[in-house]
């Protein structure tokens, strides 16, 4: 699947992502999903292959990639944390708007 959730609004994207994950687990399917969204990959994939400039540079689980020594992968893995910190700073106490 090539960017299957890329053009969706956030609510639909989240709902379909949850449905995809449940279906994937229930049917024990092997799928290949292409995405530029590291958060989407972390939430949906069992294993993630990271490419840069057309070359495969690392493959692993989210936990394995989180401790990568490969500089590009390490920087890529900090993106969701930075985004979460910015969102937390914008939201009132308790996290609800």
C-alpha cells in the first residue's frame, strides 16, 4: 500500500488506522506499507524499514529503531517526541481542549 492514509483528515485517518491494525492482527496478514510519516509507521507496523536517498539503511521494530546508532534514523525517531512535546505545551492541563 502506498501512502494509504496520507490524504485523509485526522479523524478518518485514526479510525482507519485502528481498523487496519485490528484486521492485520486478526487475519495475520503480511503487508507492505509505504509512508513518509514516521508516527504512522510506529503506530501501525511490526517492523519498519527506513530508506534514505533510495537506499535501505535500517530495518527493525519501533523499539530497535528508537535506540539506533544510525544518525538519520536516530533523528527521525525524535520527531514524534518533539511533536508530542509541542502539542502538550499547546493543550491546557489534562490534555483536553
